[in-house]
């Protein structure tokens, strides 16, 4: 990895522990969120899907142009 970083003008090495920590935190959040949504009842899943579709539908219609 150091050989890859050696040629670049911006080195990631001083911040590598921060990047690893944030990546692990992100993965834990994704796993926890997926397990929480998996434990929802059918009505709550439908409600969540309706909410997310209302949030993302303007973005989708904007991208179609």
C-alpha cells in the first residue's frame, strides 16, 4: 500500500486509522439498520417504503429530464 501512496502528492497514510474507523462504523450502521428494518412488521415496512418513495420520486423525475 505504501508503494501506491508513494507516488501520489496527497498521502492517505496519516488518516488511515480514521478512514478505517469510519468504514467500520458505516458497516455496523448498515448491518444494524438492515436488521431493524427486517424486524419491522408488514405495515411498518409499507409505511417506510411509501415515505422513501415520496422522498426519492422528485429526484427520479428530475433525473428523467
